[in-house]
């Protein structure tokens, strides 16, 4: 039997959807900020990234999701 993480289950549920089209960094930021309820600045502090980088990753993720019709989250 193979152990599956909760994140893998979530991604499997979206297989063929737009979340799988995001880069790993975009997906991490999107999940933390949009789905996890963290603020972009808070997530930047937690990860040691600049707030501008987090904002750019989040913007790109949102744009990709919008282009593909959005994903239900």
C-alpha cells in the first residue's frame, strides 16, 4: 500500500484542471493565500521571500486560473 498525502489527494481531485497547470511555487502561494487564509505579506515573512515575489506568484496563478475558466476551490 502506498501512503498518499492530503496535498496529493487535493491535486488528484483537480487532475486535468487548472491547478495542475500552475508551477509548484505558484501553487504553494495560491494554496497558502487563497485557500489557507494567509495574507501575502504574512506568507512572505513565513517563507523568507519578498512580498513582491509572493504577489507576483499569486497574480500569475490567478491569471492562469482565470484564463482556463477558473477552478472551484
